[in-house]
């Protein structure tokens, strides 16, 4: 299934072979020595995009086959490629590295902060981090601020437990374990890593006390949202309340399908296609009243991209770099409405998933 992208591309993070912003879905390119996602998959239903993680200028795409592809800035090795050999990836390249002579190239989950990446290996559950983090984003111990090649996080996760969900934001990362326990590391100044981490930088994973058994996590700039099972929809928001992230939260998110966070907002896609959202909206980051039922959504830094009936792409929010399509107001926003974003040449593919990052938008279609 081809991957398309549009939006900010100053470091090649869209994987289009150049560094120019684009405002319409454009097919991504894959390095000649990297097998395409559908060539890695065992069958057509395994070609789906499972997870998208975006740093400030790099993108990680995890496919159901377990393959991860990276594009954009490889500063300090954050794309998983040797930092000395590769400055930028203008096309998506397959992530593979070695740990003590053992090749690591199959993953269960990924996450990213502004200048770092986190890879959870499939099978072993080992966590590898790479890049730069001045606030403990690497989780490798006191005052470790750089890892120029993927480095295994010691003694994590704890024995007998697996990571079932991981999320990263600008400067912190949070994981939910199979036991229901929650751990986090990085910047905790606003309480986004729990009260024990408030006004601190956590240089290694520390437990976050959750009021219920969490199964999902999403991270904003200075907050974290924890979500329980679908039937109860329990939720807790940790960290800043500057934009009502805590005070405006609904009683529950029963029946949620997915939950995501922008820098300053929270979004829940319901199993009935509805979108529930709260948080900052000075640039139109909240959905308009006439927002339709959607089949999938991607939450970016300050914008949302979604699919309707698996046939149309719509977006709203801050779109200065083309990440909300070519139609924005004078401030670069899609404010108080949503816009439809056409494919080039009038093509109308079937949309299987959408994703978003830091002023970037992605579509996987067939």
C-alpha cells in the first residue's frame, strides 16, 4: 500500500526525495536498498500502517509486518542510521541495527521526542533509544544526553512485563506495561510524569501512580493522558491545565477507538466515528460543529487530519506548512471549519489509515 505525505519538509521528513513543503498528498519514496512495506508483509492485510511517530524533523513509520522506516533529519543518529554517515534521509529507509552482533529489525512499537527516537523490539521487548535529550528523554541514566547509535535501555521493562503502549512528546515518554503499570522519563516540570516527577527531569524510567489500570497513553507538550479499558473509558490527565486539558475533560471516554494528543489538546475517536476533543483552539485546533463521522484520524502538533468513509481526507487546525492542504486563511489556519484535501490528478484511492506529526500529515491508501 503506498504511503502519501504533505506538510513541513525542511529536513526531508516527508520522504519525498526533496526538502520542499507540499500541500497535497504526494507519494513517499523508499530507498532502493529498503524493501517496500508490501514486500516485507506476508499478506495484504499485513501492509497496514500501525503507528506513526514524529520528532521535530524526523518521522518513524511502523508497519504491521514489524518493519520500521525512517525519514528526515538523522542528527545524532535519531533515525537509527549511523550519525557519521547519514545526515538526512530524503527517502524512507528501513531501520536495522546491531546489538552485540545480533541484527535488530523487527519492532512492536515506536515513539519520538523532538530530537530522539525510541524503538521497542518485537519478541524480546527490549527498548532502544537514540538521539539527543537534554531533559532525560533518552532514559539512559543521570546526565546521559546523547546516544549516537541505538542503545538498549538497561533493566527495562521490568522482568515478566511487556510494553503494550508507548507515546512520546517534545521532551517526555510514557509507557503502559502489560501489568497495567505506567512508567515515564524525561521532562516532568508540569507534573506530566506524575507528582513524584513534578519540577524534575527523570533520567531513567520511573513509575507513575495511575488511579486505574491503564491500557492506553498519549502525550502532549506538557501533559499526559492515561486511558482505561474501552467499556469504562476511565481517563486521567497529568500535567498542565493551561488550556483546560484537565478541567475540561469529560467524565469518561466510553467506547473510544483511539485517543491522541496534540501539543495542547486531546482527541478521542469513538467507535461510532465521532470525535471528542478539548484543549487549545486559537488556531482552529478544535473540530467545528459540523465535523462529520470519521473512519480514522491523525493528531499532529497543532492540527488534525482524518478520513471520511475511507474515501476523503479532511483537516483542520494550524496548517502553515501545507499540512492542512492548500486552503488556509492569512494566518495559515483552517479555523472554525474543516477542508477536504484532494489527491493530485483527481485520484480517489481507498484510505486505510492516516497519521500526523509536527506540521506533517500522512495517508496510507490503496
